[in-house]
C-alpha cells in the first residue's frame, strides 16, 4: 500500500471523526434542546387550555352573580359567619311584638364546636340464637330501636361549624306563646328548639284569671366559624 492511499484513508478517518464529534458536541444537544422546548410548549398549551376553561366558567358564573347573591343572602342570615347576636335579638323583639308576647329574658352561652350526630342503634336480631348463658335483664331497661340515619355532611366539621345554646323567656297567652315558638322555628335565623316549659301566671289581686303563661324556651342557633380559625365567643345576654 503506497503512501498516497494511506494518506487518503487517514484523511477519511479524520473526516468521520470530525463529523461524529460535531454531531455529538453540536447537533445532538441542539436536538435535545428542541425536544425539551417542544415538550414545554405542549405543557404550556395544555395548562393554557385548562385555565381558559376555568376562565370561561368564571365568566359564566359572574353572569349569574346577582342570582347567586340572592340565593346566598337567606343562607347567610340563617347560619351567619359569626354570632350575629344583634340581628338575632332584633328578630326576637320583632317576633314578640308580632305574636303579642312579652320578651322577659334572653341568655346565650359560648359557642360549642360541632359534634357529629351518632346514628341510632339498631335492635338486635331476635332470631339470632345464642349459646351463651342468658343475662337477666330488667323490664324497665331501654330496648334499642332502629331509626332513620341522621343526615350528615363531610363539609361540616368542628373547625368550621359551631352551636350556641340559647334560652328565651316570654310571657303572654298560651296560644301566643305557641305562635312565638313556631316563629322561632320558621324565622330567618335557624333555631332548633330543644325544650319548652310553661308556667301559669297568677292574676293580680282584684283581677280575673288571665290565662297567661310564662314560657321558657331552650334551643340552639348555629354559626360558621371564621376561616382564620378564631374561636367564636359571645357574652351572655
């Protein structure tokens, strides 16, 4: 093999090495960068599409903002964010005047965190046989009965919902007192009546029996706890 052929072969090998080096050091990084840019562009396009859908939904919701606010207003009055005691006292005064009773007293305790309601205990199956020694029971013992499971929501927790125990005392005719209780249960503020006691009011000396009663009504009102997690507390009225 002469020197010219060796020189040609050497030049060809050098050219191949230069091309491979140029591809590895120059072209391949550029191709990788272009591929990464394409992936990022696709990701941004997907993100923009999602944000556009959210924006379209927000625009649609904003078109109905007046209807949503109108729907929210009575719900906020029923279970306000915070105690809302001044508005509730005004409601009691107005209800007392409308039902012709006298509002004699009103107290409210500090808020208590919400506690989930336990489902009723189902009665044991009488057909189930037992090999254990029977246990004597009293005839006065309460027998568990099955009931309708309470309605609960995972969105209502002890951190965002609380109740306040309220006692209201009114005096007036018995029928008027019942109307007052009905007004409490159907009024603007959500009120759960837990008990009511009535006591006849003696007529003053020289007057005929008036049929008036003094009614003590106990119940619960509810509040949404502020999002900052601050405890809701009110002074007894």
